[in-house]
């Protein structure tokens, strides 16, 4: 073995000093000889009697194809496949989804095999987790801000009630446009939560004013909702009118901004419509529950109480 290693890796035959540095002279086969099978079979190595014999006398040399490196991941053999996505034609999320469908029968046939996706999908998953934490913190911050504003622990839930319905509008819009709901869209969603509560905040605040002045009734709540209808619709339309040109690529299509703008625009439109019907209804239910908790037998009717 040492003889073969010496032939292929070489041996230091001499060392000389040149300009203050030691330079080694290594003797080995030429590169052309190293790639020849005949060279290996013709090499002579000493046997147990110190007689030189050719490698071809006791070994058969064959040329086979094999991998040069065996990669491992968590102790298991692994194969890594890299690819670049042309974002103008497709998205990594859609490609990975298709790959999962393609490899599903293989994974099922070989239970010990596992497939993991890295790159943009892994980065997106990590970012999603961070955004989920940010979203929860944003909701908590909005809630306690409203608690201070209304001096109530229950009314902030009325203001924030439109937020879940915002998701419905966004999902519906993205489904119609066949868009992937990704990282950038979620950033728009988080920003939208702060915008959506504005309409509900105005509505609840005005209803509280009507309540203090006239009491709570279906008529008074309908009156408050009617008076806030015009401002809410106008602010929503002006905001949407400024966002939709970017959302639909008028004047240029920005692949980064489009998902975020779509999430904000359609979420705002849908939430504003829901606010006009949902918030007044919840306000009446909220007031009825408060009366019951106070032991009152009063029910809200068409007249003031």
C-alpha cells in the first residue's frame, strides 16, 4: 500500500534551500500515468519475502463509476438538488408543491427516506414564524391601546371584530387572482390590522356618544351607523383608489409590492363593508349582555331605554 501511495502521491526525494526558504522536491507519477489502469497493474510492490511483484499478478483492476463524495445530513446519506426559479414565470412555492406531489409516491414506497426543502421555502417558513409573533404582539398592542381609550375591557373586542373577516376578503381576492399568499402578503396583512380598526373605532366611538346622549336602542344604533356610513365609504374608496393601480400593475408591475398592496386594498374594502353591518349588531348584543350581567331584565327594542 505504501508503494502504491508513494507512486501516486509522491515521495520527497530532496530538500534544498532557496532564498531563505526550504523547497521540497517530490517524485511521483505524471498526471497522464496516474489515470492509466495499465500503470497501476505494472507497478511493483514487495511481497512478504521482500521480492518485487507486479500488482497485476495478484489483483484485478476494473474501472467503475462511483460518486466521489458521499454527503450526509444528520448522519444519513443525502442528495442535495439546487435550482433557480424564474420568478417571471413561476414561484418557488408552486414549484415545491409540484415537486412534493411528484415525489409523494417515492416517499411512500421508501418510508425511511425523507425530503426537506431549503432555500426560499425554508427562509419563508422561518420568516412566517417571526411574522406570527409580530402579528400577535400587534394585536395585543392594539387591544391595550383601545382599553385605555375606551376605559373598557370588552369594547376593544368590538373594534377588533372586523379583523378576522378581513382574512376572508384577502383569501377570496388572492384566490380569484391565483396568487400565492406568501411572506410579503402577510406583511401587508399585519399592516392592515392597524388600518382596519380605524373604521370600527370611529363607529364605536360615535355609538358611545349616541348612547350617552340618547341611550341604546336599535333606532339609535341605526342612526349612528347611518351617520358614519358616508365617511367610512369615502375614506375606503379614496384609499382603495390609490392602491388598486399598483395592485393591478397599471403603469408597471412590481412583483414585490403587488401581493402586499392586494392584501391591504381588498382586506380594507371587505372589512369596511363588514364594519357597517357587523359592528352595530355586535354593539347591541354587547349592550344586552351587559344588562343581563347587571341583573336587568331590560331588552333592547325599537325604542330608547
